[in-house]
């Protein structure tokens, strides 16, 4: 392929772009699916807000918004 001239250069150029395309596909697919899921969640929350329904607090934030456990120990408050 070293002496192929213009034909070899076109072949190498085709290989380069095909590899770049294949390497970018996993990122493009994951980003598309993530964007779609984000859009679906926003649409559902907007529909709940318009219907007057309460929007549930995600589980990862539930500990911040819940009342303390009934262990007899009260949390310290700052003034």
C-alpha cells in the first residue's frame, strides 16, 4: 500500500473515518438514551405539577427531607 498513490490514500482515509465513527457510536447511543430518559422524567413531573399531584422526593434525597428516627436522640439544632 505504500506505492498505491492516490488510491491507497483514499483507502486509508476511509479506514480512518470508519474507525472514528465506530468509536463514537457507544457515546452517542448512551447520550441519546440518557437525554430521552431525562426528557421523559421532566415531562412526567410537569404533568404531575399541572394536575396538582405532589412530586415524589427521590430516594437519594429522602434522608435529607425525612423526620429523624425515634431512637430518643434528638438532632442538634443551630441557631
